[in-house]
C-alpha cells in the first residue's frame, strides 16, 4: 500500500462530508486491520457475496502483494442514531495515466489471487454507498473509476447503474467474457451431472473410479469446520508444488510471499467457516485436492491440484464430480463460480451455466469524465479498425 507520507498530489486523501456520512481511507495494512470487525460484518451481510474482498482475504493480500503500490481501502459509513454503520468497502489503486493519457483515475485493486472485484455494499444503503464513493473520487481529482472483473448481473452493479442514472449518466463496458458457473438448477447432484454429461463419459468415470480403488484404499474426505485446517493447507501446497505448476514456478509454494498469502488467507477463511477443502486420498495420501471459498450459499472454485502419476485415471475429474455432490448437500447452496473461462476443458464442459464478467469504466461525475466514457467505445472502434488495416493508434 502507498506510504502515508506520499504527497497529496500523488495519492487520494480522506474526503470531508457532512457529519452523518463519512468516507475514510486505510493507507496502511495496520489501518486496514483496525476496521476488521465491522468489515467482516459487512462482508457477511453484503448485497452480493465476494469472499475476495472479505478482510480474511484482503488483509493477507495487502501484506503479500500491496507493498509499494498506490492502494487504499475506502470505507464508506453512515450513522444510525449514535451508531456508525459501515455501508461500503472499495479497494482502489490510484493511477496518473489512462491508456497512455495523463488522466488521474482509480482502479479497483485486484491482487493476483482475486477473481472478482465488485465491492462490498450494505443491502440497505446501496445507492448511498455508491454515491459517496463517486463524490469522494471526484474530490480526489479522479476523472474515472475502472471496475475490472465485476458480475454484470449482480445486484451490486445494478445499484451502481441506478446511482449513475440519477445523475443522467452511465458506465461504459470496456470488455466482457464468460465464466463457467454451477447453479442449483437441478433437484440433485446426480440429475445435474446427468444433464451436463454423456452416458459414455459417466461410464468412463465409473471405470476410472474402480481402477483407482484397485490400487489401494480410495477415500473422499472433506475439511469440516471443527477440524484443524493446517494439515489440509500443508497437503495442498505440497501436492501443487510437486506438479507441473511447481516445475513452471507458478505454484503457490514457489514464492514465499504467495505461500504466506495462501496460508493466512485459508486460515482466516476457515475461522469464518468460509473455507471449503476436499480431496481424494489413496491409502491416506492425497491424489487430488481442491480449495473453494464460500460466502453463505455462493462459492468460488479457488484452486485445484492433483497427483500427475495418476493422471490417466483423472483424479481431478473424479474429485470434481464428488464436489458437485458435496455442494448440493450444503445448506443454502446456490452457486459456485469456476473462476476460469467458459472454455475450460473440465468446468466449461461439466458446469452448464455461465456468468458474464465485465470491465467497466465509470465517470466520477465531472463533465470531462462523462465525455471520456461516452467517447471511449468510439475510440476503441477506431483503434481496432486502424489495426485491421495495418495502421497505428
């Protein structure tokens, strides 16, 4: 995160609002930690689930990835009588250039292990939270706010559009893509799998499961809330670093700061009953493991790994089938986001639904920012045309 000694021209400062509504920023990890309790309470009741912005994920991310960056966490409050209530959390990064142009703007901060950036908003104060954030951004001299990786169909983003519409302007979509999504769109896990796969595939999976069972004692295990998480965390890091990810240097345990992030994040998630880990074990040794993050009934498929010596018998696929059954057995289960593209070789084929993920450009409210947003699609179109014709832009 940026140093609190940074000159005011280089980073946003705390804005001043009427006494009943305040915007505060945390510019250091210690300052962010001071909001942890009320931050977690907002994450638990937020309009849309986003575990990547919960304090048990964001604080380890700031420690591991935020040093030296112009990052701040914006906390929007309102008052209920004598009580102050946190109604919005917005992690933002300050930048002085936009697409090469000297335009100050703010970007939702996404660390390397985050797969959704939409903020945490109190369901009772949706438009107020957005309005205060936009006012604050404008006061800091930011022309634009970039919101990468947000769910276009979420109530949080609908609240943003409603807030913008009250000022007679709107956001601009810079880019979009789809991710595979698992919804509770069938009565049972068996019915879901039957609808999304062929009889031939299911027969092959049963054969692979039998063959694995012939090699030793095959078990599917799940980390329960009362169980210690450390053995699971250790096993996951070890299995992943001994896979192709370790050889490529992309495993979490390949770098100390990423291992530190995962250990702290997973331990924090477990303490909040948001960590979901399960695996296939052969004679007590893990041959496939997955780590998912849950917020109430909504989950995110965070990381998976498997033992390549058994790859011919698809332990990762078999674990995914077991996971679908486990998801359907969870109280209040609604969905699991794959955190990967719709064309993923497994998730894209086995998970039937899709979630659109957008990259939005939002005017801060200044006249010039509205013009930039309005003209941006045309500029993109002209640039694409010039590139197709071999020109430059």
